[in-house]
C-alpha cells in the first residue's frame, strides 16, 4: 500500500507541473489572479513577464520550475514537490512576482499539522531568496511566497471540500495607521481538501480537482472535461498522466473504503459494549461518532423484551 500511495503522489507531482492545471488552481485560490483567464495566467504570468507591454506568446506546457531542494548548513535539506515563479497582474508597470510551492499531500494526517509544515516551507522559500532575488539589505525586492497543499483524501468529514487560506494580517491595537499590504503580506498558505462526491455534484475548482484526482470517471472522460470546461490544452504527457492517476486513485479509494468499513464495524461493537455498561448515550456518541438517534434505536433493540 505504501508503494501504491507513493506512485500516486509521484503522478500527482508530475501532472501538477502542467501550466494550465496550475493556472486553474491559482485562479480558484489566489486573489492576485481573480478575473484573469487561464491561458493568460499560463502564458503570461507563470514563469513569464507580468509587464502589460510584453506580448503574450504560447509557452511550453510544463513549468521549468525552481530547484525543489533548499539546503541549509544548520537546518538540513527540504524537498518540495513543485516550485516556480509567477508574475503578479498589476497596472503599475512594476515586475512583481510570487514564489509558489504546490504540494500533493496524499496522507491528510501524516503525524504533524500540515499547516506547521507549510509555515516551515514558507520560511525556507523566503530565506532562499537572499543572494538570488536580493542581496545585502535590499529587502524591498523580497517576493511573496505561497505554499499550496492539495489533499485528495481528507482524514475528517468536516475537512471535505474546503479551501482555506492563511496569510499575514495587519491588526491596529492603538491608532489607525495602515501600512501598504504588499509590504507585510509576504507569505500565504492554501489548503485544499477534496472528498468522495461525484463530479456532477460539484462546480468550479472543486469539480476540476475531483475530476482530475479522485473521480471514478474513465481517463477519456477526464481529459474531455478538463479540456472543454477548464481550458487545459491536452498533450501526450497529460493523457498519460491522467490514465495513471485514474488507475492509482481507484486503488487508494478502495483501500480507504475498506478501512472505513472496518472502523464502522469497530465503532458499532464498541457502542454495544458501552451501552451494555450503561454508559450515557452522549458519551457513547462522542466516543464512537454514532449519532444519538441511531444509538437510541440500538439501545431499544438491545433491551427489548
């Protein structure tokens, strides 16, 4: 199973290097690209020049990417999934950029908070800019960093189909002076959880990501939807990647469903034992996750004469 999950992670990373797919995610999550077209994000801003007077030319479909390893003598090595620079749309004539990291996180409960790891990655990306983006005390050239985490298989029901953004915010404790947002809004984390809904129940980015990463649709239908509805230009690499993801996600989904059935049976027998010992139903519900109405019916049947 570990090898299967690793293969799924690797295929996710490969397909996330496609600019049109990244553009859809950026459009759906980042305020900097709100209202911008997918192809404009792909061809002008991702690894491009954000100046409006530079003509838009169709670019290679895959990002070149930055180095995905950051090394520090004291802190060791950090390996990122997908990192790249993207221009920020603006009317100032300035060349403004984001440094982005996109992580495919198959295990939504890896033994530590994902947000803690995301914070660490943001810190590493900020530090990595010294000597390449700016030198000495020229901190004004520092680029905002964004760490995005895609979790196809959430570990909690309440996580399903959510997108949360975490960023630095100014708070006025005394007085009402406000600094320029671009001077303090220097890092951002985005966490996306999917789930088990069918694609036809969803819209927008959630439909796009569900179709691509966790749906039961055949590969041909997946490529049709992402092409016709989300403007992804289909290449041989995309076709191969989609086919592999469809096969691998089906295996992970079956294992998750079997694990869920085992946990459900375990909770059922645990509830029966607790009810036999006269444990209050509120406590049984908290322990097992079974709703009070079902527990009441269970108790009525157990003690029926």
